[in-house]
C-alpha cells in the first residue's frame, strides 16, 4: 500500500507591529486638556510611587498620563473603557514650595 504524502499544515500568516509605550502627555499650562478612552492604570516604573494612566486618543494612538494625588483620587471613580476629558484647572501652593496641579475630570454620558 503506497504511503500517502503527509499534507503540510497551513500556518496562517500574521503581520506584526511593534507595540510602543505611547506618548507621555504633560499638562503644562492651566487650561490644558486631554480627551480619550481610558484603557488601563498601573505603577510607573520610571517614577516610583506614581501611577500611570493609559488612554487611546481620537486618532487611536496610545497616550500615557502620570498620576498625582489629585488625579489619582478622581481617576479612581473612572471605569476602564470610559471616554474621559481631563482638564488642568488650577495650581495650589504647597508648604514644600512646588505648586500642586488641580484637575477636573469629566466622563462622557453618551
């Protein structure tokens, strides 16, 4: 009986894209704002004791924002997948001399 030729299994061909860390968005001036879809939160490896928030902006790009005491408190109420707007609303003096940035966080309702 002749041996049947083993049929070679077809492996699907995948295209790969390198994942980048994403752009780090910085709030520099009062009034600066950012809008995007909240993707995740984690601990920053570069800045100890700080959280880092990851978003997807309107172009589909990954954007990261460093947390702060104020931002962490506000973001703790946001669920993954929600569309948010973060506004750098004011600065408040501190006893350490560095001003604390104050934020307003808005959640899309529709």
